[in-house]
């Protein structure tokens, strides 16, 4: 079958703060690779790099039998708009996948969506393609786990698919033409190698997470479990990307790379044993580095020795009461300790903070920003709290507090939930204050001269210029 896969754009791409986030759409690249392995002809469009006209032209020329969309909440409406256009001009079946529709199965009521694929889509999508190609009956479709479709006036939901445990059996993602470093992607960042010299790729060494933070959709999407690829398989992919595309910077996109330390160390060892010289970053968790009195400096040293230069930690808040309510399972003292040892290990710390949990008031936000500032890390991201469908927060929130129901704005860069003493516009201004507070000139000068990461000096100016664009 001829399959066209589209990663739709949305408001997120219009906001400068997320320019830093452009990367190949890994989920879609995985789904594409599996569908191709099953004998289908597959093409991918990443909409941020193409005009709407080009998409329509491509549909007319390629004449797909099936078009698939990957959805987060903020790009869902745009995906629908493109699907509507495609439906008007072709008989192609339309399939929606990704985290948004996994949580919101009512989306199937949109007239342009024929099928939804929920959760981990690799196997399910290919089973569905096969079924469509062979004119499967409704009874046969009901046997495919992980899909939603309409049957007359009834919504058929076959439940979540089984998790794929043998991740090594999946082909590497289909990334042709989608790698950042090609001129069409824009990017800023405090990274090494510097942005202009960077050839970058994303990698997933595991899927899922074992925690239950209330604002996160991971528990719903991956059914509270984490599955791993072998170290050999991960490093084979790294080597292939170096050989084929000269990649020199890797983003390990696991939700939580440090969750299983034995496996993280195995990957580091494999990189070192093969003599691979690369720079990479990963997402870690404070509670993986500190457990009671034990602080895992060995893990940090291993990461550093294998070329990791940065860890992103979900620090979220500077208030223990908020951390407790969001079920983060960490304290601010633990965060302070872990940030310190991570910096001592010579790693850049990227602090991810969330502003405006529904129970907070302005003073809480001020305290949280003061805490963040005192951490003195190199990189900060202040996201707004958003009660995504599929998260525990969505179930818990008083829906009256959601003041912006236009999901195009649900990017986490725009406030959508008001607080007792702050409206949306005040929250928006507060984020400028937060960025200004943490990136003051004197602080920046101090960072720039840090001995631990001298290689980064050349990129500080670019990074700070970018940050200034956020604060205006
Ligand atoms: C890594 C990550 C990123 C990376 C890379 C994202 C990317 N484009 O690949 C970066 C840092 C760039 C990023 C940015 C953002 N992210 Co993010 N991100 C994640 C994270 C931690 C893992 C995603 C991932 O790579 N998973 C691994 C791959 C293999 O899985 P997958 O993408 O889900 O794809 C599988 C299935 O969903 C399905 N599938 C996906 N698409 C399709 C399409 C079809 C047709 C089919 C059949 C199946 C299918 O099959 C895939 C393979 O099994 C998730 C958390 C999570 N639980 O998913 C958040 C998450 C997806 N991000 C989120 C958000 C909000 C964002 C931002 C909007 C935040 C911001 N303002 O910066 C931006 C959007 C930028 C963008 N244009 O992508 C939210 C989305 C919530 C929602 N409902 O919208 C999540 C769920 C985190 C959360 N808060 O709970 N993100
Ligand atoms: S926020 Fe991070 S640690 Fe918490 S459930 Fe989501 S992925 Fe896991």
C-alpha cells in the first residue's frame, strides 16, 4: 500500500521558545520503518519544513492509499484541517495516532478520521494497513488491539495494544530527509558542538516510565511500564547514524534514561568500548540519582565519560507541597543535592520547571523561581501547567479553572489555567519575569567562565541571544 505519514505543525512551531525543540518526529519515523518493513511504500512529511501547498501537491502526485497523522494536543486541529482537505480530493483512508488521540478517542467523531491507533503504534498500524488492504470485515477489525473506529453510530474501541517487549526487533526509525542539521531546520541551544557545527539525531533507547507524575500522560500512553533496547542495538544505531549521516550530537529521548542504571551504564560502556567519540544529552530523574543517603555519582561519571554533556531534570517546582501534590516523589533538598553533584561531574544541567499548578498562588510561583535561580544551572525551561487529557491532572482539575479551551494553545508555552490570584495574562508576563530572573547578565557571565565546561563558551552568546528573544 502507498502510505503517507504527516507530522502536523501548530502554534508550538510559531513560538520562538520551541524552535529549540525541532527534531525528527521519532514516533512517526518508527511507525514508518515498521510499515515499510511489512512491504508498504512509505513517505513522511514534517509540516514545519513544508508549505500547505506542497503537502497538497505531494498528495496529488503520490496518490496515497492511506494517510496517517501523528498528534499531540496542540497540532490536532491542524491535522484535522489537512485531513479534511485530503478527504475532499482523494479516497485515501485517514488514520490518526499519537498521544492526543490515544487519550481522546471521541476524536473519531470527526468525519475525516477513519481510524485511530492508540498507544504504541508500530505493530497495530501495520496490522490495520493489512486489514484495510484486504477489505477486512468489521468483525476482523475488532480483533486488532489498539484501534478505534466507527461502526454505524457506535464507536468501537478495541482497547490498548500489548506493549512491544522485544524492542530490538523493530527496524531503526526511517529518518531520510528529516535529520536536523539539514538547512531546513532552525535551532538554538547551549550545546556542544555549537549549533552551526552540529549534525543531530534523536534516539529512543527505551519506551515508557515507571512513575505517575500527575501532569504527565506517559502512564496512560505506555501503561506504566518501561521497555528497553539492548545496549548493542542502541549503539549500533548510533554508529549507523555517524557513518551514514555524520551525526556528531545525539539526543537520547527516553522519558527517563537514568531509570535503570545498570542498563544506562551498559550503553555508556558500549560507546566507550567501541571508541565512539560523540556528544549527547539525556533526560534523567532526580530520584534516580539520590536514594536515601546514596548519591549515584558513579552513574554521572559514566555518562560523562561516554560523551554525555547535559542532563535534563524534571525539577518542576521549588515547593515541596507542590511536588507532593503532583506525586513527583522528590523533595527540593534532593534536587539541590543532585544538581550540585551533576555539575561537579562536569555535566550541564537543564532545569525543567512548570509554572501555575491549579492549587498555586502567585507567591508560590515567586518562591519557585527563586529556588530555580538559586540552583544556578546553565539552562532553564519554564513551561506552563496544562491539564492534558490522559493525565491524572485532567481528571482532577475543576474544569472552570481552564480559561483557554482552544487546544491550539495547549503547547505549555501559553497559560491555559488561571490561578486564584493570577489570570492568564498575568501568568504570561510572569514567565518573562522568570526567565529574566534566572538569566541575568551577571549570572550569565559566571556561567560563561565555568571551568567544568570550557568547550561550551563559544555557544553561550548564541544561547543568550536566543533567550533574550523570549523575554521581549
Ligand atoms: C521526547 C519528547 C519530546 C521531544 C521530541 C518530540 C518529537 N517530536 O519527537 C521534544 C523535546 C522535541 C518535545 C517537544 C514537545 N513536546 Co514532547 N515529549 C517527548 C516525550 C518525553 C517522548 C516522546 C517520544 O519520542 N516517544 C517515543 C516515540 C517512539 O513514541 P511516540 O512519539 O509517542 O510515538 C508512538 C505512538 O504515539 C504512536 N504514534 C505516534 N504518531 C503516530 C502516527 C500514526 C499514524 C500512528 C498509527 C501511530 C503513531 O506510535 C509511535 C511508536 O510506537 C513525550 C512523553 C510521552 N509520554 O510520550 C512528550 C510529549 C509527547 N511532549 C509533549 C509536549 C506538550 C511537547 C511540546 C508541545 C512542548 C513544548 N512546548 O516544547 C513540544 C512539541 C514540539 C514538537 N513539534 O514535537 C506532551 C504532549 C501532550 C499532548 N497531549 O499534547 C508529552 C506527552 C509530554 C506530556 N506533557 O505528557 N517532546
Ligand atoms: S514526568 Fe517524567 S518521571 Fe514523571 S511520569 Fe512523566 S515521564 Fe515519568
